[in-house]
C-alpha cells in the first residue's frame, strides 16, 4: 500500500517511519493507525531492514489523538459513523486502535527506536512504549494527559508504562496528567537521552546502525522477544527454559559458527540466517491471547 499519513524510507539497513501530518502536529487518526500496522508488517517482511527509527515531520512527534471531532473525539461509535465504518459485531466494544498499533510494534522482529522530535502527548507517548529505546529533542514535551480528558491510558500502556518507568512514576505521570519536559522524562526512565533538535535523527540512526552492524538478525529477533516477554514471567525458571532452548537451536546454526569464526579471524561477520524464514520451529513459544 502507499501511505498517506506516514513516510516510509529505507536507507541501508535502517527503515525510517515518519508520522506525516505536520499541519496537524501529526495528530493520530484512524488512517495513521492502520498505516502504522502496515508499515511494521513491511518492516518484518524485509530482511534487508535490520532496525527501525520512528519520528515525526515538522515541529511535533505526535500531539495525540486528532480532536477535530470535538467532544465526540473519543466516542468510537460516533467516529465510526463519521467515517462510514461498521463496528465489529463480534465484540461488545471496539478494539482500541492505539492498542492494535502497540501490539504490532511489540511483535516486531527488528529493534525499534523512537526519535521524539517535538511534542508527544497521549497516544503520541503510548505508541512509543513498545519501542525499545526512546530519544528526544531538546524542548520536546511529554504528556500522559488521559485523565485530564476524562478517559484512561490506552494502547495497552497500563502494561507497558510501569515496565518502562516503574509503577510509582507511571501513576504519578498519569494521575497528575501534567505535560513534562524531555529532561524530566530522562530522569523518570521514560527516555534514554536528549539531543539538540538538529542532531536527534542522526543520534537515533547511529544507534540503529550500531545494532544493525553488531547483532545477527536472527539473534536480534529472538533477543528482543525474550527480553520483552520475560518481563511478565512469574519465575526466572521460565526464562531459563526458553533461553536454553534458544541457545541450543541457534548454537547449531550457521550464524553461530560464523560469529565465532569471524571473531577469531578478526573480520566482520557475514550472516546468512533471516528472521522471515529461519526462526526456530518452536517460535513463537507463547500462546497469543485472543481479544474476547
């Protein structure tokens, strides 16, 4: 598909996804959500893409949900009527589109870095939570303002947010509903670092390139899923079982041999295994819950 509210570009091993509604501060719409899911489908289908950077066009990253509908902006039935859509009959209530986006990013087999170039409010923050690392430009503002709009945090952020910044910080930021500085977000653990605006994208790309150059693609895919999914494990034995299985599987493969030989020969490795075709037969090892 061609995108209307995103820009999708690949340069070398890095895909850059740019939210592109600069006239509306990249406010989130149904179209943008659908296109983000498609963009990450495209990322996973392209083995030449080794890492992803997500950023925004213009002066904002994403100002949150588009409030152009006024008081009915968060009324799913009213929005469906406005767009001429039918709500799914099999559910008592429609699925939150932000959650569909974050769950898709969560399942991605490539590292994902957010380059937050300006204001990130509401879903503009929560869409970044399943991304692996978040960088921001100086002057960027971060707001988890849902309670001040009469709703609750969405996009599965009640799962992601405490894991990213801790339960106390998550509760303080959501219940005060304040807009915070990027520096405050670094102190709270939400952001990795803050950069001059003109250097942000270069810093994000440098980090993505470092990952692309040093991690075998199959290793990166499994490592990302191991670390994210073990956040919810009840006991470290669960991690021991699955990483034992992963080490056994990958240890017999060509990339493990290449990793050792290239190290001994003091040369860059040439990886041959691809996430699109060579993930182990036991992957995924989890049962994906249904939405019921």
